[in-house]
């Protein structure tokens, strides 16, 4: 992996897209072979031979407006890392606005491992990163200096941290050999049909990853980090080519020198996360949602079959396959395949010009292709997860005010014949948000091994604790059994600090620890020296986004 130096960074900002193809050559693939990691959790891929009996016992909490993480009696949390914490001996620091987490055990341990954490955006808290006053700046007059842009891009992307339990508490290994930052300045290779194409300005390598929202993990213990609302960062940082962002990025957390990959076969849109499952045919299937109003649900089916003996070489399965968009009105998966689709070949823009001339065009412009093909616009399809026991697909639809869907819902999709590589499905509404259920705006989802669903919420900081959202208090974490006598019954497990979301829920393999990010505490502020949150240090301290480990299970 290689970071740009300052001279190269200034070239990047000023030279335009033609310079990108020459920024790096000879970028290696992800290292082959097995990882040091033990099994992360087979239930994440629907591979458990039999369901476990994991059943957390807790007294549900009530909605709260407290500026802290509120948990049931008997549970506590450790702050693992916050923005600015040192993560390796080189002095790299933990990024801003933590989001998705994934724990990879070292030597199979549930008390020692690597934690990957996404860093999504700066927003109105950018002042705490680089001193740029977004509250009073003219949005039409971008006055960020190159130095401010460099700090901005370094704060985003992802962090690899080494963590372990010491005397019963989770701690950060600040001088870890594995500690690593992948940022908006990191050089990244491209794979798949769009790499080197005219739709990507000929680029085979790009600079940076950012807007990293949620993600997923592969069967070979690498991370898939998802680029979501990339356009805001492109505009803020004056970057030359937006087509280089909006992809899924694969990172090997156990090899600090490896170069990440953006897999163009998985499509370009506002990715929320990935959920990988192995079809009965042996093909890999990845489910994805596009987190925006009236956007689509996707899945990718690899051409080749997974080989458990091939280790990280299975990454090649993400380079060649078929991307589908869901048509909920007919229960069909529609192939976003230029060669097979007359609709894509004949689609025209408003000037009568062809919208697509190749598969690369289709992948770079997934939203336009999905609309042309007849995909169903949905209400902000965010996290998608595979049930560990029955292997059905759960999708959080956060909300869509344009459709009068203010509280959101969770959709359960059932593949015909339980064939994840197939092209037909049915669906049902599993749970609906609202005062009657106690939650609103479902966002990230996570399953435990017994098939219980854990849901975090994303009520915007501008709407929180007011109007129709007043009864919900701060954003929270909710527990929903998917079977048994309590099926669909919602219980609140946690409440976030003021202005924050709790994001990226992830259990250790022994399910005794739940990792969560605290993103953008104090976001809805009007004066920088008077923040609305002081988490985690309290007093009059500035708020710091970070990651916590919840104990007590």
C-alpha cells in the first residue's frame, strides 16, 4: 500500500483525471494464502450446521435523551478508540466518524483480534478535523486549502486496529504491527469490467476511498468497505473524477502492505453494505442496497465457484459475475448485463444519445441502468443481511418522506427454492417502524447466531427529539427475535449520546462482546465552542466519534 506524498497530492488536485493513470504502477493483488485469523463467525454466511441457543437476557431500557450510552442493568461499555488515537508505531491515528465494524480474531481468540472500522464523512463537524468553518461558509464558494483537504481526506476511509481484553476490559494496542489507515489518500487498484475503460477515464488505479458507510466480510477473511455518499466529499475536496468513487473496496487487514481493490463488477452507487452468502451451486452471492430515496436493491452472482482451499485467491470471484437489480412488483432479479439486455442497448438520454455503449458504462451508471431496466425504486434500502438459519434476506428501508414512509420498515426477501443464485423471489414486511413498535428509521442490521435481529436507528440529528420523532428519544439499538413466541417483538437495548447514531454492530465469535460505533455525537450544533454533546470525556470537552465494546452478555 502506498500513500501520496504532498507533492503528488497537489498534482492530484490540480492535474485532472489524465494524471491518475500514471500515479502508480505495478500494484500487487491481495496476498494469496490463508489469514492468521480464525473463523470470524460462520453464522454470518449461513454456514452454521445447527443454530445456537444464544439468548441475551436484559430488561429493555426506555427512550433516553441522555448524553451517554445508556445500557440495561448488568451491561457496561469500554471506549476502544476515538478520533485521533494513535494506532501504530508510525503514528497513524484513528479516523473520524466511525461507522461499520468487523472483528477478525487472532488465532481464533474472541478476546484478541483486529477490528476494521469505517470512517464515513466530516459534515458540519469538519471544523474539528481541519479548522474549516462549514457552519458559516458559503457552500458555493469552496475556500478549503490543500492542507485542509489533505487532513479531510486522511480522516476518512478506514482503520485497522489491534484490540484485546486486558483485566476484563477491551483496550487498544497503540503500537500494533497491524495498525493501519486506508484513507482518501491511499492508492487503490481497480478490477472488473470498468477498470481501464473510457467510463473511468482509462484509470486502472485510483486515489482514495471515503464516504465509507457500512460493509461486510468475505469468506476468506478480508473486508468489503462500501463507499456511499461520495459526491459530497468529491465536491468538498475538489477532486477531479467522481467516477472513481461509489464502489466496494476490498482490504486485507492482516497484510498492512497489501493494496486495496475496488471491484467494479459490483457496481457503482451509494453502497450501504454487503452480505455474502454461498449459493447451493457454489457461486458467491452478494446482496447490496443503495441508500437514497427511490433507489434500488441489488445482488451480485459470481461466474465461478468458491473454493475453500484457494484462500484469498477467491477474491477473483468478485471480478467476474452478473449484477442484478430487484423488481419487487414481479418478484424478479433483472440482469444488469449490456450484452443480454435490449433495454440497456437501446436506452437513450434526453438528447437522444445512447445512455450505455458497454458493460463498463452500465456498471459506472448503475442507477440509470436500473431505471432503464425496470428496477423498483425503494425507500432508502440500507443494510441487507442474510438470516443465519433460514438464509432469507432482511433489508432495512430507513424511510422516504416523499412516499409518506416517515418511520421506515424491515423487509424480508425469500429467494425461490432458497436459491440465492436464482432470478425469482417473494417478499414480506417483517417489521414496521413507528410509535407502536418503539423504533424509527432502521439502519444497520446484525444477526446473532440464534437468528435474533439487532437493529440500529438513523433518525437525523435535525429531526431527533422533535415532532413525530419526539417519543423515540436519541437514536438507539433494538432487539427483534425472528422466531418463537416473541417473534417481531421489539425491545430497546441501548441509547446513543446526543446527536449520535450507534452504527456498525458486530459480535465477537463467542458473542460475549458487541462492538458499536458512536458516530457524529453533537452533530446538530450552531457554535463550535458550545457543542451539544461532550461524549465520551464529559464535562465541557469536545465530542469525539469512536468505537466501544459492550460487555455483559
